[in-house]
């Protein structure tokens, strides 16, 4: 019997793993034979999130030139580089295009086909279009992967989970809201992947409270406007009459910052500088552990500031008061207060200074006298953000983006650093395309989208939902529908996926934030004693080594590629040794 590898999840991460298996097999596994079983009810390559069978109105959140499934020489890994086309090269479209998800699904399907074709002839891939329910078996023996609707399990020498985004049971607050909605004939849509949500219960013209101002809201906005027959005439939205009225707010009360709309030119900031491998090694060596805000965040602030000011001083020296060499020396040696004083003296215009707190929470302390006044104020904020993010004169913003990517690549080694960082990163670096924010402004002017404010509070009382925010004191909005516009938290303990729940009950351990703990070197699942399981691996956003974004930008080092390569090599070595023992 040939060795058997079961991969649960056939989306981009599962495809990336197969690509790395194909790349590494000539060195590590030539001529031994292998059955690879892919388990996923959705199409291989695209998986659930990127399947081609979804609305053509939904876009990717990255330029087509910034999406690749192939490694390059910037990826630090043990396996070989196997280059391939980016999305825009494959599709022969403008690299600055925000492609729709259907096109991305087609690209991923092609990448999957290429990866399978590159496998050695004696490696066979079998797709099982169903769900995996549980994994059983002894640590030192073959695993059994039980499939939905199948009386007998797949036998696996190794199992790798590449499940992707998780559905989750309702937490206490969501459970109470759902119960209240059912009792009072209200509509409550909990966190979900928006393309899978049933929006038919959101009636035309009716107010709908929306909590969440990120990418899930953008999808919701599109499906309830253009998706219901509305259209744009320049900067004007022409309603179909079938739209509800969306009252949207969140913790920050503003949409994510726009995608940057220009290309990088010239010298890149030399990163990492103040938060690199040495700093991470020192944090990991602390016997008492570390606190993110106290021990890690100050170094990140210094790193992002360095990226910002390196760009400002080297490209726009006329906007600075001293030479870069003098600034850099003092910046490197100074503590936080000294650096702040240095920046104040060396950068005359406050608009050229990096203020991470203001970028993160732009409405902190802001108060508006009326709901209408706030609509004008937030439209002005979004218009200003769009101008800045599309002006190369503000290219230090793009340097900060590169700094964020560098920092994220280092943080992976620290494991679960809590949810705040991921929210901060997404707000600054994973915002919507500029055209989507322009559509949001048009919808606001048309009265289809209304802004609520920061720290949006929702209560269920008197047979309705009520929303309020300190941004507009005394203002309350009532509605009979509430949408939680965000993905479920990737917590293992509350995952609806029965396989993960079974693993949790079987001894797999989660972090305080609910992420699955894995060995950072190769992705093996850890038990409560910290022991890596010899035959079970996991990759993806529900683990404590999750990576930034859904896809990798070319020539950025690709942490996900590095992880895929390490897992593929570990799996091939294990399976090779297993085959050798069987022959002996």
C-alpha cells in the first residue's frame, strides 16, 4: 500500500502546499509513490471563499499585480524556487486592476492544475467533494479521516489541515441578540462570509443597523445596491428603489484606509531595522514571556517610524529641517520621548509626521452636534483619505505599508500576539480599493448609507434594535434589522467545523485568543503538553502562525510560502522514512 497524505481544505493554502510538495519531491521523495487525498466540498484551487460561483460584482481587495501563488528569490526557505505568473500576468489584464473574485477563482483553479501536473508520476491526487468530520488514530500510527456520508474513513499516514476561514457558533452576545430577534420577529444576521449570507430579509427602504466597517461591509454594500439594480453615473448613485438604508458604525467608526493608488519608486527602506530576527529572538528567550503592548509594540512603532522618515528624508528633503544622517543617528539612539521631540524639530509640517494613534482611531475625542453634521464630517474624512492615499507626494505612507509587512513577517515567530495587532494591520494595510470608497461616498450622498460613529453600541429593547455612538451625543437609530458585518473569529473552541472541535476535545491546545497552537518550524499541531503531533499538521488563519492577507505580494518574502515549504518538506521526509522502513 502506498503512503497516504490527506489534505483537508483544497483552497489556496491546500494548493500552495501541493505546489511545495511538487517542488520538493525530486529532492526528498523521488520514486516512492504517494496518494494525496484532497477533502473539500468546494472546487480545488479556489475553495469556498474564492469559488467562481459567486457574484461578479465582488472584487478582490488587491491589485492584480500584487497577487501571486508562486515563489521567488525573496522567499527564505529550504526548497527550490518555482516562479510563475501573477494574477495580472496570467489573465493579461492591467496590473492596477482590482479583479473580480470569479477571475481569481479561475486563476486559482489553473494554479491547482499546474501544481498537480508538476507532481512526480507516481504521486496521485484524489479529490473528495465532501466535508471531513473528524480525525482519529494513535500518535504513532495511521490516522483515520472520517468523511461526511462515507461509512469508512480515509487512511492517512499524515493529515494536514488547510481549512481557511471558519464558521463559528454564536458567542454570548450574538446568542442573546439572535434570541431577542426570534422572539420579536426581527432580523439578525451574525458574523459570516458576506457572499454566503441570505440578504433577502433586508427589505427595501427599511433601516438596517450594520456593525463593522471593514471589507465585509464593502461586500454587503455592493450586494445591497448594485446587486439590487442600482447603478452609478459618475460620482452619483442612481437607486433602484430596492435598497435598504444602511446605518453603519464600528469601534473606529470609519472605513479602513484606502488602498494606496500609486507605485513604489526609488530606494526601499532597509527593513527590518529595529524589529528583526534579533529582537524576536530576545523576546522568545524571556523566561517570563512578553506582553505585546509593553514589550513588542514600542519596537514596532520605532520600526514603522523609521520606514516613514527614511522615505520622507531621502525623497522629500525639502520638507525636512536637518540631514538624514543626523536624523537617523539621533532617531536610532533615542527613546520614545526623545524621538518625538526630534521629529517635532526636524519635520516642520505636522502632516508629514507619523501619528499611528490618529491613524488607528481618527474619531477619538471628536463630537458632532447632529447626525447630519457627522455625515458631512465623515465624508470629508474619507475624501481626505482618498486624496492622500493616491498622491505620490505622500509616499511615506507606502513606506509604512512596507514596514507593516516586514513587522508581520517577524511577528509570525512570536505566535498569537492577540487580536489588536491584526485589527490595526488590517485598518492600515488591508483597506478597500479607492473606487469602493468613492462608491461609498456616492451612496452616502444618496442617503443609502448613513454613518453612526465610533464605538457603536447596539442594544435590543422595546421590540427593536437601537444603535448609538458618543461621536454624536444623544443620537439614537432604531431598526428592525441588525447585520454583523465581519467574519467569525477564528477560534477553535467555538468553530462549527466538527473536525476542529474533535481535535480540540482530543487534546489539541488553543491560545488564550482561541487559535490552534502549532509548531512554528513546520506546522505540527501541539497538544496541551506542548508536544507536536507526529502525524497532524495545520496551516492557516485559525492557527497561531497566521500570515498577513489572503495572498502574497511578489518579492515580499512570502511568510505563507515559507510555511508551506517547511510543512511540505517535513511531510515528505516523514513519508519517505516511513516508506523506507516498510521496504526494510
